C-alpha cells in the first residue's frame, strides 16, 4: 500500500489529515481524493462519465487553487473529505431519500468551492474596488468567481466529463443549480439566515417528536428543555436538547429530519452540509485543527500587509504587529465557536444524531480554547497582583 492509499483508506473517518494527503500525493490532494471518491461511489459508470475528461477537470480545478497559507488545494481536499464524512457518517444517506446525483453535486461543490481564492476576504475586494467586486456588484464576489471557474472549466471540451453521457443534457443543468446554491452558502454573510432557517426546520421536527410519545410519558428533561426553546435558541439550549433526546432514545442514531423534504428544504440541508464541511477542521483532532488555525492566521496577516500597502487600516486580527488568532487570549476563537460553530453543528446533530463524534471533537477543541483563555486571564491577574504589590512597597 502506497502512502497515498494509506491516507485515502481513512477518507470515511472523522479524523482525516489533508496535510498528510497533500504530502503523500506530491501536492495533488484534491484531484486524487476527488477521483477516488467519485470512482468508489460508482458514479463513473452510473452517470456514464468520461474518465479521462474527469481527470482533466480535477487537475484543472486543482491547478486553480493558489498557494495561500489556508485557502489552498489541501483545504479544498479537506472540505471534500469532510463533506463525504458528513454524508456517510451522519447517516444522511441511510434513509434512501438522497439521490446519487445529489451526492455528486455535493462532491462537485466541495471541490470547486474556493477555486482561485486570492487569500483575501470579500470585504477586502469590495473596499479596494477589485475587479471581482466590480464584476459581481459587491455580492459574494469570491463565491461567484469560484462558480464561474467551475462551469467554465466543465464546458471546455477536454474537461467536460459529462460529454457523451446520455444524461448530460438533463444532469448538468440540474447539478449547476444545486452547486450554485451550495457554494454561495459559504459566504459568511449568509450564515445566520441559513442556520436560522435550518434550525426552525429541525426544531419543529425535533419538538414534534418530543410531543409525539405514542402514549408514553416523555422525560422531564426533554419536556423542560423543549418548552424553553425558540428559534433563537442558544448553543447551550440546543446542546441540552440534543443530550436529552439522546438519553431518551438510548443512543438511537436514526435521522430526525423529515425524509419528505420539499426541494428548497433539501437544498437547505445540502447547504448546511457544505457549511459544516467548510470549517470542518474545527471538528478534527487538536493538532490538525491548530495547524489549520495557524495557516489561517498567516493568511490574515498577509491581508493585513496588503491593507497597509493600500493605505488602509489592517482589519481586526490581521495586523501582524499585534496579536493574531493564536496569540490573543483566545477570546476571539472562543467567540467564534460560541456564535458560529457550536449553534450550527449542534443543530446539525439534532437532525443527524450519528454525527455526534464530530460534535464531541468540536467541543473538545472549544474547551481547549476556553482553557487557553482562562490560563491567559490567570497570568494577567497574577501579573496585576505582582505590580500592585510592588507599587504598594514603593
């Protein structure tokens, strides 16, 4: 077994290491993993895909990823693997209401979602009047550009892996529609709206299940938690509900989302899969997670350097002369977990209880940042006490 094959054998796990795959494939983690997953799923024969053109497409898209510290081809491979792990590990696919073409759409969206990312934010593009911001009228310029590259590449003759398929004229337009919605969902400006919609959908189902006891008396803990919940539930309330339901169901991992979702609700579900996968390193073992955070910090610093070079103030956490996201008292990381990550992932766990291992690792990383923040606070307090003692003796 080669080094690449060894890493690929873990592609279904919650603790995948995209850095190891990048090294094992000599800088081709995305194309190798993409081909592996598509072929393993049987999609080449099922959809009559042109194998050589598929390889050409994957290599072209991979080549579009720039050598940024964070938004690079290893990140794309990491998001693709996280998408795969979520789809299979959370049993999204076990109820036979997800079609094969929808899985292919998820893979495609993950592979292209950051193609040709310049290593700066949408806000930077807008305030510097970058040509991408001008082209897309300041509306999700990065995400729109990733999508443009995806479908422009597919329509190149040597990369159109649907060419010759009897399903090409029906499948490609349908895939395009779903992939567009999934990639646009990665713009953080859409975050709270999308998570709120999904939370309403899932809470309605979860609380309906709580009320529907088939004549049995529901547990006090579930009743108490469910009664207090609203659409704006905190992550701690969502966690308590997830725990109460898990306790009541004694580890049953059946999905709690309605399998009769309409088209818009199903798209929303796939958008949530994409969003969870996009920051999937938060749910990976500490060393891998911390390595990705360090990479993101360096990319932030590089944007800060560009901002200063354009006579603009460096954005928060992007000034390398000050503390970054790994050098602060961890308060920024803790806040990101509390406001963004924990509510989203725990809501997803409410829908798909089998993804609890993913959420457990997320919580471990969160607690690690909290411990770091508390340690800094204790050090500051001790320093202040020492200074006060010295001043009192002066």
